[in-house]
């Protein structure tokens, strides 16, 4: 007869596990997602009722009037006195928790860490804490875990996936030099991105998924140094990963071949629509996306299609812009927005004259950009409907221009 195994549940701090060294074959943890949820405050609602109903059965668990909060590993600036102290508190305590996992894990054991956070600040703290703990990431993968219809996913760039990171107790390879490690990361991440592209992973999840792959390479070294002797930490790693993902994604969205024709602003617009759609995004994430294509977003906001709205950044569609503000611009994305406005008003002659005047009528890459943006948007998007309507008549616009060229050639 098989012996029935009864699980044992213990209340303890993640930074002081009550187990001996090399005790577990596997550890599975879903740590707090930086500043996403203040779990202790949320638990207070249930705690007071549980204390009244079963507090006498478990008196040690209900000693305090509300849930204990001082040691909770979350990024709460109110509790820890500002954002700098908050980040330091979170990173140091998360590192201690990972070090405890390292201690209790058997030499051949595995640790699985589930994490998701759309801001780079959240990922910086996780990466630094994980790398400093001694655990070595050996695999990572995005898994759909979030409901797309949840309330906080509306009009925001919420993630649909969580990243599952597998880490082990393994010997590290000593010092890696950043210029060499970058090439290793690029090659490895490109392979992973190609697979994710085929699997249909897109938007913000695409970049977050690449982070896990980069950690697999970066984390196998004791330290990664640059030629100046400075240690590379998570912030610079994430900057490089974003550059790699941006370059790869632009080429894939545009089906290769034409990215050299595009200005940084047009590249930014395409990448934004693919990554965030029509959502508003926190300033720091928007700034880093802009930085990856060579744009200083603070110099661009409120001048064109980039708009600052409190702590968020929005990218305006053609229907949100005034013709008078864009009709003199030669920037590709502005010209596209101009002709889409003309299309919405049924002014076909103005579309033809604008395309001819700006020099885009016979430029195939102009229409490829329009098609690429359309492919990033949902079917109910007003911008997508304008793009698809305009593209349906593209052969007419190109044919008219070809006739004009032929006539000019004949007359000359």
C-alpha cells in the first residue's frame, strides 16, 4: 500500500528559511512583482475576518491587529521613504531570498522563478538580485497567464505573459567581457526571437521574453566587465537587449529591406504601434523605447504625434491630428497621417497631390510602412480602417504618378 504524503505548510520569512542546506530537489517561487501589488494591504480585508473566525485556532498567526508589513518585499515608496530607498530595499531583500533558495537547494536541484513586470525598473531589481545570489539561469520561456479582458489591461500596455526562469546551482565561467558577451547575447536572443515570432508572441511580451534569454547568457559569468573595468549591471544589459529587440523587430515588421529608408521618428512610430498598440505607456518605458531608435522623447513630446499626459506618453493616430499641423511636414509618418485624413474626408485629389508633392507617390516603402502599421493594429481600430481603405487604392496613386512621369519624359 502506498504511503500517503501529507504536505507540511510553514509560515516563515523568505529571507530566513527554516530548512538545512541542500534540502530541496526543487524550489518554485512567484516573487512579488516590484510595485505592482501591495499584498499586505490587500490581505488586511481578509485578515480581520479570518482573525475573528479562526484566530483562536491559530493564535500565532493572528498576533497583530493587521498583517505585518515592515519586512514585506515590495517596492512601496511611502513605506520606505522615496523611490531610491524603495528600489534598494526591494533588491537587497529579494537577493537575500534568492540566496536562501540557493542554500536550501540540492546541488543538482532546480529553481523555477515566475516573474512579470512591464517596467525596466522591476526587471533591473530582479536581475541584479538573481545574479548576486549565485543561482545561474539556464532556461526561460513566456507563458500566457493573464486575462486580456481584465480591468487593468484596458487602454494600458499590460502584459499577457509571465516569464518562467529556470535557475540552478552551477559553476560560473569567471569574467566575461561585455563586447564579447554582447555578440553572444545577440546571436542567442535572435534565435529565441525568431521562435517567438513564429509562435505569435508580440508587443510588450516580445521584449520581456527577450530579457529572460539574455539573462541565460549574462548569468553564466561571475562578472561581466567593459574595457574600462566597470562591472556591467542589469541597467546596461537591458539597454542592450532593447537595442537588439528593436533592430530585429523593425526588420521583421517591415519584411526586411527598407528600414534604411526610415527616419528615427517613423521607426519609433512603427515600433510603438507593434509594441503598445494604441495604449498609453508610463514615461520611463516610453523613453527607453525612443532611446533604442535614437530619439530623445522629451524633445519630441507635444510637438508632433508624441503627447505627454501626466506620467504617461501617448502616440496619436491620424484621426487625432489636425491637417494644419502636418501639411507642411516631409516626415514620412506625418505625410501618411495627412493622406489618411484626406482619405477620411473623401478628398482623393488631395491625396494624389500630397503624395506627389512630398515625393512618396511611387515609393513602394511608403506603402509597406502603411501596411506594416495596419498589421499591428486590431480590426476595430479606427486607424487600421483608414490605413486599409487608403491601401486599397494605392495602385491608383502609383499609376497616376507613373503616367505623369511618362508624360514628362515624352514632353522633354
